[in-house]
C-alpha cells in the first residue's frame, strides 16, 4: 500500500490509520499497542436464530442469503479529509455495500471525526436501494457496525441491561447496571449454534486486556455483543462441538436489533428491523487504560453532532385528540466547524407554516419544538425541513369500546346492510368468555362495529388495527375482505392467537363521509376467544 492510499491521524498517545481504498479505519494504536484487527464495517447479518431458520418453516434466512447479506463488500465511491475545527479531523467515505453479483445494496456514508483527545466519533448513514427492499419481505437481523479486535481483549464490561443476554423483546426482566465477564462467558450453547449474547440499552462497553483496551459509547444507547467465535464459524456450525475459539474478538455495535420471538412464534412487528431506511446512527470509540473510568468518559460533553450525517433528525409528532393541539419537534445539529444560525421550518402538506431560528456552536445540537392547533378533519403530512413526513389523521377514530356480537357462523353477516339490531352489545377488548359467557370449544363468533369516516379523508388508504384475536380471524369492511390471520379448520387449522392484527384498506372499499361497518369472523379452537387484546384503533392513514 502506498502512502497515498492511507490517512494517518495522530496525537498524544494515539495513532489511527485509515485506508482510502477499502474505505475503513484499519489501525488504532494506543501507546504503540494495536487494538484493531479490522475496523468498523456496516453489518446487517446475524447467524439465524431458530425462528429465522427453515427448520421452523419461515426461512427468513433464505431471503438474507439470496440478497447476499452474509457476503457484503464495500466499493468506495469518494473520500474526503478536512480539518473542520481545532483538533477535529473529519474523514468521510461514501461507499456502496453489496454482495458480489447482487443488485441489493446499501448506499453507506461513514463520517469519522478524530478529536485531539483520541476519541473517534463515527456517524453512519445506510440507505437500502429498491432491489434490497424488494428482496427482503420480512426483516433483517441487525443494523450496525462490526469490528474485529485483537485476541488479547477478552475482558468485557458494559453499562446497560444484563448480565444475561437481552433482546428488544426479551429484556424487561433484567436490570440496567454495570456488568462484567469474559468474552467466552457470553456464549450460550443453544442446541443449534445461533446468534447469542446481545446486550440492550448499552451506554458504554469496554473490551480490555490487563492494562488497556477499547471503549465504545452509544449516543444515546446501543445494542452490543462480543464474540470469541468468528462469524464464519458460527454460521457453519450445526453442533456445539464444531465451535472453535477464534483468533480475534468480534464486536458488534448495533443501532437496532431484531427480537427473537418465542417457540415457534415469530418476532412481533414492533421488534423487527425492517430495511425501509435510511438508517442513521452515531457511535463513539477510544482507547482506554485501567486508570480511566468508562462511566466518567461517557459523561463528557463531546461534539457528537459533528458525526451526524444530517442537520435535522429525530422527528416527533404528537396530537392531543381532546384539545386539537399538534406538538412537533426535531433535533437540529450544527455539523460544521463554525458557529451557525439555522432556520428550522415546520411544514404541513409541503407548506412552511412556522419557522424557528436557533444559534448553535460547532458540533452541538438542540431540540426545537412547535405547537399548532388543528381544528379541521383531514389527513396531513407533517415534518420539519425535509425529514420524511409523518401522516397525521384527524380526528382519531378509536375502535375500543362498544361492539355488536353474535355466536355461531354465517358468512352473510359480513354484509354492511345486515340487520344486527338484535345482536348483543359487548365492550372490547375482552375474551368472549368474559363478555358473553361463550365458553364451549371449538366455536365461532362474529363481531360488528359501525363508524363514520370523514369525507375529508377521501382518496386515502387506511390502516385498521384490530389487536390480538384468539385464534383465527377473517375481517371485512363494508362486505369486502381486508385481511385474515391464521387458518380456519376447513383449510387446516392454524392458530394465530398471539399475533397483533393491522389491516390496510384501499379507498374503493371505504365509504367516505358516511357509515362503515367492520365485521370480524372469529374461530376459537380452545381456551379464551375473541378480540381479547388491543390495540383496537385508532384508524390512521396508511403510509
């Protein structure tokens, strides 16, 4: 490698080397001791858990492999280096990340900032292309970066949930605190080797030898895992005796991780990493000695805003149904090396309706808030600057509360004009054993709900959440089938009692400005039955 192919940044006690050709950090030396085997790279792959493997019948892993997510390589599109402030060097790599011969890819921007203190603030923005979104119909295992560290860094400490492994859908029974162990102790010998050892809500983590090592910081928090097994070995192994001690330590620093579900229940939608992107996140890295406290280091006010790829982010949109007040906020960052005044526009349906101006020092951020009254019905696109807009649906139509219920089964009950005046009135969500003493099994029942859709919503598809239903449902709006979860006995019974339903309805099946009838056919194979769990509504515009 010629000198022109490398970028070196050094300071008191540290020297970091970046490879222009590979587009990565390749060396972190602390007092001439090398910490890295290879630097941070975008990683969306995890060794499939049993619920993602073909053995369980879902085979998400087949989509992942077909898209090449386990073989991602980087093509560097551009490199830039500049000094943006006193003792702050910015190194930017714009890359395309894909597997050889595959169309699916991520446009990935790495924004490194090396501070005079030896800290590295790394901002990552990964945008999946259309081919990748089309290739993955379910979810990806993770979104983050992966490093490989020197084999001597086997002591693992972290401040987050633990000491057990935790995942987004399996963490509430653990405590947030400082935990420690060896990297080897994180391994869990599942019957079939698979992903293991994730730690959630981590603010900092260290991997050290006797006297020094590497510290990683979340901004604000990360999923972290450390493995003594190479990813390649973990992928290949079918049995635990095939697991081998690797010659490096693998460190995963993840912005998000998909949950694990149950046996054999898939991960619920709210715990999935869906590749709809773009994804943006920031991590901090620095060498650490045994004389330094990672807790104290994590509390420093570092200019993390430098590492953010975007000036605006973290959009929140809240609407008070009772008062009609809209509350909108977004984070605003000064990513430049100079003090700046930044105009922050609030947009509704593409029009600027309010503007705030903030003054920010280099590398700092603030949150800007707006309040506005929405006094009319409609579906509005709300955003700050050019952030992806949120759809606001006014008014909000809840489906919780009074419904009509009838035992037995008759497909004609889906019709909007059905005379249901003699049906029983029940309050949902609730088991039908509770609201109607409907205790025999197996059994059918029907639910109907009448509601008005505002004329101002005309032309929009709607999402209708009907919550959890025990066991199988077939749902109709105005007589048209809009969804089904589970399988009825006539087609080979398959329960879906634990799944949360949310169905999309196209405009041609909606009576805008008039009454609509939601009818739900339910079959219960055993135990509790009916619309037993929320959320029931609110009805919203489909994205």
